[in-house]
C-alpha cells in the first residue's frame, strides 16, 4: 500500500516538531542533556496531542549515539529501527487489549534482561488506565524495584483512573489541548508541503472541529482532500466536519429573536435535511451565543440576560440529545423554548412598567397631589410644541415631578462623581452608554441624564441592568441611589423651558394675589430654577 495517511506521514520525529507542547518538549530535552533519566514517566492529556509520539521520540533520543541537544539524529540504525517499530529494545503495548495480570507479569520478567542493542530498554504502555486492578498491582511491584537501564513510559487520556500509588512513582507530564491557531498553522504547513491550495477559513473550521487534537485535524484534512477536486474550500470543510455555516446560524437566531417560530423550525428542517448532526448544531449554536456576548454590537438586538437564558436552554438540550434517539424532536422543542423566553421577557418588562406606575401613583397620593374635592387643574397654554418622539420614551409629568424634588446639592454631588461612576462599569456596554452624557438635574431619588441621540436615551431607559448597576455605584460613591431619567439634549432644552413656564404660572396664577405675596414666591421660583439648572439660568428684571 503506497498511500500513507497524513497523520502518519507528518508524525513528529523530533521534539522541535511537536506542536503546542513546548513545555513538555523542553523538559524532556533537558533531562536527556543532563543525563537525568528517570525510570518511569506518565504522559496524560486529550487524544491526539502527541503523547505516544513524544514517547517514541524520547526512546530514540536516550538511545541515539548521535543525539545533539537532546534531539535524536533520525539517521542512525537505532533511530531508524525505533521509527519503523523494529527495535526489540523498545516495546510498545496497548493496555486496552493487553490489560491483564499475565501481560504485566511478562513485562516484569522480561525487564530484568539487559537491552540487546540499545542503551535503554523502553516500555511504552498506551491507554494505561485500562489495566485491571491486579495488573496495576503487578506494575507497581516493577516500579518499586526498577531494573537498571529500563524506562517505562505510560500514556493515558484519563489520569483520574490511575491509582495514587502509581502516580507517586512516576514523573508526570500534562499534554494540553492544542490551540486552534497552532493546529491551523500546522495544517497550512502540511498543505503547502503537499502542494495543495486551501482556504484559510476552511483550515480554521477543521481546527475548531478537532477539539484540540492534531491527529483528528489531520484525519479530517485527509478526508477533505479526498473529497475536494481543486483545493480545499470552505464548502468542502463544512461538508466533511458537519459544521453549521454562520449564515444558517444567523438566519436561525434572527427568526428566534423575531419570535417567528415557524421560520426558525423551517430553518432547522433545512439544516437537518443537509445531514447535520443535532448535537453538533447545538454545540455550534452555543458557540454563536458566546460570540454574541463578546461582541460589542451583536447582529441580533437582544439583552445579555436573554442570551444567558438561551445558553442555559441549549446546555440542557445538549444533555438530552446525548441520551435520546429522537434528536430532531429535541431540537424542535429547544427552538420553541428559545422563542418562548422572549415572550417571558416581554411579560417581565410589562410587570416592571406596571410596578413603576403604581409607585408613581402612590408617591403622588402621599404627596397630596390627589385630594378629594380638588378641582381639576386647567390645561396650561403651551407656547412651544412638546418634543415629538417615537413611542414617547418619557413622561413629561413624571419629569416635572422629579424636577420639583431636585436640589442643587444633589446635582453637584452627582456631577462631581460622574466620571468615577462611569469608570466603575466593568462591561463595555454600560460605560459606552454613559459616555458623552451629562447629569443636568438631580434629587436623591432621580437624576436627569442627557444623551446625544434618542436611540441611546431610549436604550438607557429600558435597560434595567444599567439602572441597577448605576444605583449601586452611586450609593457607594455619593451615599444615595437615584434612578436615571434619560432625555436627549433637545428634549431637555424643551422640558426645561416648559417646566420654568409651568412653575411661573403656578406662582402667579391668581389675579387676586397681592403684589406683596407674589414677590417672595417669584423669588422662590428663581432660586429653585438656579438650584435646578445652575449657571444656565439668566434672571431678567421686569
């Protein structure tokens, strides 16, 4: 058979060729250089990360007569024999199929003999966690009384199954999962050596699908090259890995966000009809949700709390998918649950709005604004049209009430602490939302904050997380926790003018009011306006 699989053809033959395991490679090389060879080593880590390859390189290096800086020459008779698996002094055993006491006893008996050709006799036991309890006990005896010039290299993917008595008698090396970046770079080197054109996005997709294992990545690449005709493309990588395209995920999530359950189910049917695995789909969906949390401006306009709820549902569904044979039904149920969470969020917002209205009415009753027998107040003549906003994101009466309670001291305290409050936000969203804003009026219950655009003002009004965090920061810095009343700069100018006119009419409303009574009240209006608005108030004498 002339063809050789890529993972075998490009298997590491030197420590310097090991990808993503620099710490392990450097430690083993230093041990060889200083001639500090232990009698037993344990290599642990995920599959396909280079444990067995490192064991063979180590076996070559400690026996190579021409080794330099801890690296084997790969040209001498010993190195060639180890590479070909023909050196009788390097024995490789799979513990998954040779896990009994007799096999380990046979190793113990043969290890007493001196090596025939090499300097060290090396036993490489792969998947050592598969040994039986009796086999571990037999191996323990050998490790307790090691024979000179015999080295054991144990490899496992499940170190938690190794008895503590074994762990305490070996040097342990943890092989970490290889990063997608390192895998992508190595795959590019392989394809360049093979003379194959490739799409970098396809390599990144294969690397992500490998889940940290180089062998899996090379095997998938081998399969993709068998399918491809004119180089490696992203479409080929999607077919081979079973991954879901970003466009398909975006369409699915957009339908969910718009509460279009039928459209989302139709998109899911298309994905399923393409032969995609629902477990893989759910995993890709969770990764997409994670990217939405990290993105400063996600493509779908949903809150982070909503995305967290989606991730929780997807996690539960993933566990169900691994235990059921009806994957499609489980995925359909997940789709409907994802859409229902948005309806629940809408109900929560409605409840919060109702609670705020009840609080406002209660405060008005307690302040005596509603009294039995009180004549309804005449509508005030408006000289200027009220600011027109889409959806009326603020209540003018509510703003007037907040302004009636505002004090210069509260406004000054908040303005002095404004930069510190903004910098207290950990998330980029809260900090960016309050950048380039101003606190223009305040009491201990409310603070009027002006924004450059209606969009940001509306978002600030609707974001409950922002209100809670802002209140907490204010409480710790200035000693009280006001609620944000968000207005645009233009709306604030109009509101300020209307409120001043409103106060003036309240004070000078009755014709029978004497001049002596009106004068101090007018002075009080001026004083309150100056306390509210600071230096922007200009007093004009009649």
